[in-house]
C-alpha cells in the first residue's frame, strides 16, 4: 500500500538546534580560528558567519539527516531569518526543495556567488573538519550534500558560558588543527604584548635594543633573534630602524669594514644584517623591510638599495633582499604579495625556519 507523503505543516516536529545571531557567530569565529591558519581569511569573514548561520537555521547538522547546498545561502534573506520557530524553519527546508522557490525579502548574495560560497568558505570549513559532506555526490551537483559537524556546531550553542566555550573551542582545535597550525598559532599568541611594554631585541653581539610596542617591533625582534640565527652562520646587525625613521641601532664600524656607508638620510630598509664570513667571498648583506601593514621590498626599494650597494663597491651578487611579515595568512602579506620584487624573499614570524622565494630567473624544471 502506497502512502501519500504528509505536507510540511503536518510533518512530525523534529528538534532543531538553538539559534545564535549572525553577529555573535561572527564574534566567535576568530576565537575558534586564531591567526596562524592559511585559510583563516575565508573562515572568519562575514560570509563564513552567514554560512554557519544557515547550517544552524536549517538544522543541517551531523546526525539530523538534513543537508545544505550553496543556494540555501545565497537565496537566504533577513526576512526569512526572523522566522525562528521550528515549524517555520522546517517549512523553509521543505519549500527550498521546490524549483524557483525564493524566501520573502532581498536575497543575501547574487546567483553567481555560488563559487565563492562553495569553493572558498564551504571548502575551507570542509578542509579543516568543521563541515562534512555526503560521499559519492559530485561537488558541483545541485543536490544538498553538506552538513555541519556536531562538535563544531556545538561551539555556536547560545547557552554556552565563556568558560565552556573556551574549553570546547580548545578541545576542537586540538582535534582538528594540525600540529604545525597549532604551533604557528601559539607562536603568534606568545608574541602579543601590552601597548605600554617596550619590545626588547637582543642582537647577536648581546646588545639589547629597545623598540616601541607594536606588531612591527615584534616582527623586527624575530628577524634579528630568529631569522638571523636560523639562516646566517655569523650574523651581525648593521642597522635597525622603526616608524618615523627612528634609528634604533647602527653599527658603523662593521659596515665600513664591509665597504658599506650607512647614511640615515638615504633610503634605507628597516633592517640590514650581514653574514660576516671567513673571506670576502662568503660575506653577505641582507636588506629587509618589516611589514605589519604596508611597505614591502618592491622593485623601487630594491633598485634604490642596489644603487647604494654599487656606490659602496660591495658585490651585488652577495646581497639579498626580503620582506618580513607576521604570517602568510595575514592581510598584510596578501596585500603586498603582488608588489614584491622578483629576486627577493618573504619571511614569516610564525614560521621562522622557512622562507618563500620570488625566483628572478625563469624556472627550469630540468635543473
């Protein structure tokens, strides 16, 4: 005997997850995904908060047998979001299965926003273990396939106290984030200072420089204390400056011994370090710009510094140029990447034993 399906209004009530407002979801995301994650930009923006809110609104959570497709998000409206009873939410789910259904009000995103929603935000949530999907269904299919993982969904329970949220968030991070990601996050967190604290920088010769508090000073400190130690056998700091062209350290004796005249009135980078080798052939100069917001080693800066090197008579082939950033997921790096000069490197405070090179010569895979 064939049974006629019950209309949505007559369907048995199924418990739906409690709702947290979009601003509150947006506030929690950066706490769950601290600085240090490559994909963090996709995970903490407003679009991510709206994606999580629609998963929550539709009860599209692991174990509830309800699933999301990108159109659920870009067709969603603020008007629909005001209908918060379980019956109204279930009715929306049933209606969303109908062709050409649109909730009342102005939809959140344009129809062509499917790709940034699916390929950026949902993909980032999927890759990090916050979202799951049905197996055996193509990603570009119109069938709803995505669901919020239960342990991640619990982080947006409105009844959580701050202490309980912190506890669950830390447990989720330990379970889902890689050791490398957690190490980067810990390193960045450990570098935070109060605005009233000076940043102490210990040079290789044991000289201690005092710098003003702030992100640029933290990056400068780690360039000297970690980059120089990790990559240079015999490092010597020749020059350190900070915002406002304030000279914090200048070693004229070593610089002149290398043939380099450091003139504070000229165009100089934030840090100049030398690797003092046993002979002139293994001695190098490293010019580094420190970027917390802007001002990378672009071609103009590199050319100006090369002119200084030529005037001093120091071999150009023994000079290196780079930019130091907080993290490769930081907005400053994303902003400056298109202007980094070829033949320079990028170094990140969060990953001190690695550099990223902008190869100047055409790449030959056979070599």
